[in-house]
């Protein structure tokens, strides 16, 4: 039977009342509050220790409003949370200015700079670690302040008048209390470490504590409320006609959760003092008929451990279990994470089908709850989801976009990596048209074009590298019938200007904030964020950094410190999802938030032995034993509170599903929580069975995959132009050619790790062409030093090739210092390369031209008898001519490979006939190659990465194609046959060796390795 509400007396003492935390808890509380209002004929003030049950209590008061109420108490009693009640203290504006969390963190930062003792302790902290330390320090200082407040209550009363605080007197009190706690907690332990920890904490407390701290403001507000009650009571007693004066307003304190011992002391003393001036009712929770486990009933003993029980108490627990609504409990065990998330969704769905409108998903396992939240979006607008678990603002798309700007800020002056640049430019809140002052139509496709250029050129980092890549692409477009895009240059310059504002080593907080706000406006991000729910909350969070004329506005910080602070504030902020009208509501909340709340059904995920109960991280400065003596929260207290929260949930809700994963990540079995196991024992496993989720399984019969074979469709177009690399793909693996060239499927291009070898090859090709053109020009000068003998020419060539190399690599090195290694490797090759070139000249060969387009055409008949002309074309690296024989020429292909790989390539030249294609193309079109009257009869590969040690020089740098005439004839026959097969649309098989398949982009299509 519920306890009756006490009769209000004039004994000036706190009257105790307890309610049973079961399904009728809110009804009991509401009827008791109305009873108080009727007895006193005054609208009572109801203060809840936590804000969770606030809406439920107000709804219960409305539902159970008595009939025929006196008009004086017709309005609902005022119900308010403890935190809101403190903020509503009369004259709170007179209090010392409240410090924001940001200002308190900055105060730790300032004191770390100011006091060398603190610097010595924490000099190794990183920027991110320093702000985490600041939070821990502030929490510890608040704990100390809370400890001292009950002993210094009289000083608070004086503080209301003097607005001053004797910090030194407080510090002596803290030192005494802390020393006593240490002596009890660490008996026999060396005090050196403990004393140092205490000294650190006391030093921080000395420098940080002031009258604007939240703990002190809280107690000031309580004193103000007490003073107001005193004045009201004094006025009534001094009134000449006290019968016409209203009675003092009753104060009802509802303790919804077990308080910390220090908080219990504070509130007990406060309620006793308040009772001298107004009726006070202290409402607690009576667990006698609601506890399902002995720890929930016994609570915490005098020693801080769980109190013991006698036989009668154990019988009471069994009666509670037997009388519970366990018919509505379901135990569901899943094997895997994804299966558990789907099981949670199916449970929610079953309750919705059953007509439940108010459902709770208790997130004991936050990861599963997050996954379930994502799956719930599939239900659309039929379900309203209220997430109370502290969804971090940093996980939203708006925060991710903002973070891309922060990453751009912190890069070195040389510039960002391409991934950081593209991530910023591709964030959906960046307004390109606004940034470049262009029309939106002109910006369409701009980012895709930029990404293609950077990936194709492997321009991985640095402003100069990006500019060089864009200029090269624009130049190529201009000379090949395309249109250069100046907006790409403007875009890089714009981003570079943004970055340039952050190159100063030190900023004041106000300067950094102003620059940030300016850039959000310049980029158009501010306007787009304002139109987004998460974006609006992000902008509000950033306003905390507008320190105005406060004491920290001129505080100087290094940019990494300020950015780390910015990220920490965003990480600590929660995202509040906007509500919407729907047929049902699902609340995602922690177990602690279910106290005194009503739900039609509850789904609790994470009920395994590792997560239920769950304990908060231990504090930085206090051990559990020290916390106990400091009257703060302990592991035992958390354990008892969770047992009571779960008991209340099970006895108050008609339908509760308890879910857990029965296997850990490592595959080890996981048992249900000990509390669930004890319920099974008490009820019998037949009454509380564990079931597996009834998820629909999809089964099919597997069949072995056969070799990939494709036959081109008649409607599939066959290319009429084939490059040497495409023909090589056709020879290596016809199926690969089918996927890449006929279907046009390409692997998404991306940036590779390290410096790209193909980019190094492109640079070397370009600088060698420029060098040899300069050499030809120099040779035409009659007074040039290169005519002074072989050694003089050799020195000139080494010197100038080195200069050309440094010039070509200069911009790339400015963008990415790693390129310097590639340049140094090439410079080691230069003397050996020049020696090879001189030896070649001594043999009669002279450089002719480079990078020339060459090709030839083949006429075929398709299966329908229609003649088709296919052109085989590419770009040759270099042609040489012979001085003494005007009828011959040679083609050279540079390879940025060692000689061993080149020798392996030569063994299969018919499968990689690049040199043969160039030779035939040059011979059939001598005008295009500027070789009139000459025939290419020699072809060779030249290594740009040859071994240059003395023992390996004998391997040389060039590899000549032997038996050239026979190979040319064989190649001509082969290519006609291959192209005839292609146009006949014969089957194309995947039969390449593993060396080809290893890096093949089409492997994901042909599935080699699975057949």
C-alpha cells in the first residue's frame, strides 16, 4: 500500500514522505502534491532533483486534478527542476558574473602559463590533451568546493552582502579535509605520490576558484531562495491582519535518484533551515515493494558498501518478483552486432503493430542504439524519434563540413594535401559561386574537373604543385582543341588566400574568432549553415568564442591550441534533433533517464555481463576509495543506482524487451547480466526463456564460378582508334580489354601513397626533351664551349641537365618536399646517362626529336563485308638519326625502370609491341615524324633508373630490340589477326597470368581467384 501524504503541521521540521517507484509512482506523487495544496491553500513549489520526470509530473498533476478546487489553488502547482530553480533565484543578476565552460577552460590555460609549478607538471600535454586536462581539473576543483561548502555555510550568508570571498580561509579548510581523507584512504601507502597529487589539485584550486564558479553560484542561489522564504514568513507574522496574508508557500523536494553523500548533507541541512519559514516535504523513493534485487533494496551501508539483508527482506524481494509483470518481459539474445540491431528494430516494430504509441529504446549499448537509430529512418514520418543520449554535434554533416575548414587552417604554408583541399571544396556548405563571384551555372562541374586534373597528374600536395598541374592541363587543352578553364586558377588562389590568413604563429582569441566569422561569410558557408538544423546549432556553438570585451578576448594562443579548443567545444556539444508530428514516439535514452517516466513499451539493448551495469570513467585525480571519503560518487553507489533504475523500469512498464549480444568480437561467449540471470533463477527458466531474434533468412544454392568469358554484343561499338597500351591490354587479357575499352569501365582514380612513379616518368620525359632541344641549339653556335672537346661537352651536358632537372622539379618540391628524393635519385643518374649519350653520339647517332605523335592505319573487313579502318597511334619518346647513313633512324622509349625489368619486357615484345608500333608508324608516315627518306630500323629501351654501382655498370643503360625486321613482319601479321578477331566479336576470355592480374582494374569484374 502506498504511504499516505502526511498532514501538514507547524512543527517547523521537514516532513518525510515516500512513494513506491512502480507504475503508479507519478499518480502517487501528483495526488500527494494536490493534497499539500488543499491542506495549505497555497500553490506549492515542487522541485525535482533531476529534470527527466518533469513533463510526466506535470501531466500527472493535470490528470489527477481534484474537483471543486479552491480558486486560489486552481492553477497547477509549480513543478521545476533543481537546476532551473537555481537559475530563477530572486536577484540572481546581482550574483558574481557566471563563468561559461569556455571561460573556465581558458582560466586553466592562463594559470598553466602563469605558474611555473603547474607548467612543470603538465608541460608534456598535447593541445588536445591539455583541454581534456582542463575539464578534469575543473571537475576536481568543483568537487573540492562542494566538499567545503557545508562547513562554510555562514560565509555564504555574508557573501550575499559583501560580494567577497576569503579564498585563503577556504584553502585551509580544503587542505585539512583533503589530508584527513588521504590519511584514511591510503594507510601504509607512500605519501610522496599522493602528496604530489594533492599539491597539484590544491594549486589549481587556489588559482581557479572564484565567486563566479557554478558551485558557489548554486549555493548563493539556495541562500537567496531561503532568504525569500524567510522574508515572506516574517511579513505574514508582522502583518496586523495575518489571516488575510497568504500562507508561506510549501516547498516539496522530490529526490528522484540517490544523491552523493555530500549533496545529501547539503540538501538535508538546507531543507531543515527552509522548514523554519515554510512547510517542507521531502519526498523519497521507497524500494520495499519495487526492488527486484537485494542491492536495490538495501542500498549503501555506513561503510560505503552494499548493506546486508535479513531473511524477511529476501522474502520481500521474492514477493516483488512474483508480483511483477514478468509476463511482459522478453529476453532476446543475438549472435552478431548487426543481428542485434535488427532484433531491436523488430521489437520496436512489434510494439508499434500492437498499438503502442510511446516507446523507449534504452541505449545501454550505445553502438547498437546508434545502428538501430539509422535503421529506424526507414520507417519514415510514421515514427518520431527523440534522441536523449547526447548525440554529438561533431557527428553531424554540418560539423564535418566545418571540420574540413579547420583542417585547411592548420596545414603548413606550402599548402594542403590534395585530399584536404578537395574535402574542403566538396563540402556541401561551400558556395562556390558566392566565393568566386561567378554565376552558379559557370561553376557546374568545376570541382569534378579539378579533381580529375589533380588525380591524373598525381598532384598530391602544395599550392605550387596544384597550380602547375592546372596550368599544364590548360595548356594541353589549348593545344588540342579544348578550352582552358581560368576559374580553376581562381579557385586555387581563393583557397590559398583563405589559408594565408592563418599563417601567423600567434592569434588573440578575438582575432581568431573574427577571421573565422569573416571566412564563413566569404565562402558562403554561414548562409548555408543557417538553413540547416545542425548548422544553426553549430553557429550558435561558435558564438561562445565571441568573448567580446571579457578578460580572455586578448588572450594569445598558437593556432593549433585555438583550433584544438574549438574542436573540443564542438565535441562537447550535443545535437538536438527537431521534433515532428507522427503517430508514435520512440525515445532513445540512457537507463538513468527512465526514472519516474511512463512508457507503453521499452526495448533495452546491451544487457550482457560486460555492459549491465556500466560504470563511468574514474576521475583523473580521485581514486574510488578517496571519492568515498570525499563523499563523492563511488562505483558501489553507481552499481546500486543502476540496480534501482532497472528495478523501477521492470516493475513500472508492462512490456520490456531485454536484448544482448551473446558473442563478443573475439568470438567468446557472453552471458546475460547477473541481474537477469538472478531473475531467471527466481522465476524459473521456463517462465523467463531466452529466445533468438526471428529474422528472415535468405538462403540460396551456390554454384562454382567459371572462367570469365565475354562475347561483345552486336550493338556494342568497337573502337576505331587503339593506343599501344590498349593493344597491350588486348594481348595480355582479352577480357580486360573488353571491360576497360569496350564497356568503358574504369576504376575510380585516387591518390596513391608516396610519390607516383608515373608522374616521375612524365617529368623526366619533359625535362629530357627540353634538354636535348637546348643541346641542338647550343651545337649550332660556332663559339660554344661544347666544341672544346669531349670532356668539355660532357661537363656542359651534366651541368645543364642538372639545371633543367632542378627547374622542372622546383614547383613540385615546393608543393611536396618528398619529391626532393626523386630529384636526388635522378641527379645520381645524370653522369652515367650523359656518358651513354656521348657513347651513342660517337657511334654516329644524333638526337632528332621527341614526344612526336605517330601511328598507322589497318583496313579490315567486318563479318558483314564492310571495310573498317582502324588506326593504331601513340606518342613516341624520342627519334634519333644516323649521321653517316642518311637512310636510317632509330626510335627510343624511356623507361623509369631498372634493366632487369626492361629485359623481361623484351622477352615478350610481341605482347607489348610499343616500339614496333612507333617504328611502323614512323616508316609509314615519314612526314609526320620529320624523317623524310629515313627508315626506322633500330629500336631500343633506355633505362632512366639504371644501376650505377661499379659492379653493375656492365649491364648498361640501353636494351636493343634484336631481329627487328623479323619481329616487324611477325607483328604485322599478329595485329591483323587480333583486330580481325575483335571485329568478328569472338569470345574474349580472362586468361592472363597472375603478374598481369595482380594490378588489373577489371579483376573485380572477372572474379579471378574464385574460379
